[in-house]
């Protein structure tokens, strides 16, 4: 291993997949190793997330990042100089202390996460290892089950449909690459169905089709038909995964579905989602209720947690303490892991470990604002998360992550084990088969 002490950090402003400014950090180590990472950005954010610091004012719609960039180059860089890049916990502890706020609003969650991930990359480079291998520390790993968006909605498609993500998972595929093959056919077929119906309006923020559906349920019907038209069996081979992102259309137990022209209380929303679970091959539901609706989450998990994965995203914000609390209260059975929600790599790993300890499934996830950065592809394998959610099957900021996992799968060679059904411990092919 070359000398892994941090010699120099450099922050620069780059642009994300929405054409908005973001932070890239380069970490240069004493022995010559270099690591680089770019901060992603959410659109449907949870209240408990690390703050994405933006300048405000008129420039770029208030989204410029000069304050956060300045924090990297003038506050963070000198403070980290001389630290061992391989001691990620010490680096992240220092970053957290340097910021000193609960929501990372002084230096900016974007400045902090880009630095934390850049140091991680540099440490792997100093060891001469690919990042996934550096993270696995010799433990066995699996390639993740991908959750891939086919239709976009919610905050990512100007609320064209209320539900944010209509995704597919291919747990019966024999490998990660086969799961992508199947998804490619479904994505293409879904596009054809929409085009023929005159309902295709381009693609949403994460590359899924921006659909002109007349109801939320029409998306589920169309997706099920697309799976069949692609020659695959809904339920036994390919399952549907939803990100309801309910905080976007509900709070204090009142939910307004604009497309369906309905206002529901928690109980009625649970009923509606439950009827979808009974009618369609849904094996995963993210944020079924709003982030403030603990009782709703508990009720939904009690009723449907044996049939599907109940993921906390905005609800758990990649926070180990919230994961422990939700597990104790039976409010979820899976946790989304977003490094920029937690703030640092160490905190994201702590949330993943908390989930694993509680028997939750774990899903490493991208944000709606992304870039060519592929760190999360490596985290999903190196941490053996079991699942990876990146958005759709188009647009290069999404494909970069899928393609990176293909490279990792190839590097793993014969020993590459695909997580497949093992990522969904509650589901058996039999339990999925009883549904249409
Ligand atoms: C989510 C993410 C990614 P955003 O809600 O899971 O789909 O969206 O990055 O906008 O929070
Ligand atoms: Mg979400």
C-alpha cells in the first residue's frame, strides 16, 4: 500500500443530470493515490436528511453551490490534511465535528458527502484495489438485485402521476446481467405500449417514461402488461416495486391523490395500497405513508409486511437511530441507504448495519439528481446490501451505475453470486406465484 495520508483536497463545481451545479471533490494522498466523488441531489427529500447547501439568490435559480465549495477548499481541506485516508471513521468523525450542526447546514451535506466518498475512493486506490473489493474486506459479496424504474411520477415528473416510481425487480434472473437483459426488454415493451396508446411524453428525471396515465392504477396495469409482453411472468419472474413517496402528497394523516381526484386518510391509503398488492405482483413498497405517519407505517407493515418489502426512505433518512426505532415499533422491514441523506460514508454504513441487525432488507440508492459518479454501485456490492436502486434504464447517469455493476460481476467471475430472491427474504417463488 502506498502512503495513504491525505495530502490535498480539491473541490470543484460540476453539473448534475438536471443541469444543476453540484460539488466534486478530489482527494490526493501522499503516495500519489487519487480519489474523486460527486455529490448527488434529491428532489423528494425527507425532513431529517443532511442539508444540501445551496446559495440562494438569483444565480441558477438559487441552486449554486459556492458556499459549499468554499467550505471544501477553505475549511475541510486544511482540517483533513495529514489524516489517514484508510481510517474512514476518523475522517468522517472529523467532518461531522467540523460542521457541528445536526443537519450539516454549516459546511453543507453536499460538501461533506463528496469529501467523504472521495477519501473512500482514494483509500481504495492507495491499496490498489477496486472500491467494492476494498469495502468487502475479504467477506463474501453478492451482486445486487436491481430495482429499475419503468415509469416516473411524483416530484420527478411534475406530479403527472402521484406515485413517484413504478419499478421492476427480476429476482428470478440467474445473474445481475440477466436481470438487466430482462429489464431492457420490459423497458422497451413498456415504451411501445405507451406510444401505441398515445401516452408517451418523454422521460422523467430518472429516465423512466413520463406517462400520460388517467389514474395511478393504469400505470400498474400497463406495467404488468409490459412484463407479459416482454415474454416474462409477472410475480414469479418479475415483480413490481413502488416508491409511493407519500410525504410528497400527504401529511398529518391526510393524503391528496391529484390524479385520482381523491383525498384519503391513512386507513384509506393503506386499503388502496393493499388492494394494489392483492391485484398486482408488487413485492416492494417504499414510503407508503408520509414521514410523520408512524401509526400508518406500523399498520401497513403489520398488514402487508409478510407479503412485501416495506422500505423507509424519507421516513428513515439513512439514520441508524431511526432504523432501530422503526424496527422496535414494527414500522418498516427494509431501509433505503443513501449516503448523502446520512451525510457521510460511515453514517450510511451504520444505517445499513442497523437494518441488517433488525433483519431488514437493505437497498443502496441513487438520488434523482445524479452524475457519472458510480460510488453507489461499489457500495451495493462491497457492503453486500442485496439491492440497488438507481432509477431507470436510460440516461447515462443511471446506466453508468448499472454498467459498473456489470464490470464488477465480470471481475468476480465464477464466484459472482446474484442476490436474486435472497434479497427478498419474506418472499418465496411460491408466495409470489399465488398472486397474478
Ligand atoms: C427516492 C429518490 C430516488 P429523490 O425518493 O427514492 O428515486 O428520489 O432523490 O428525489 O429523493
Ligand atoms: Mg424514495
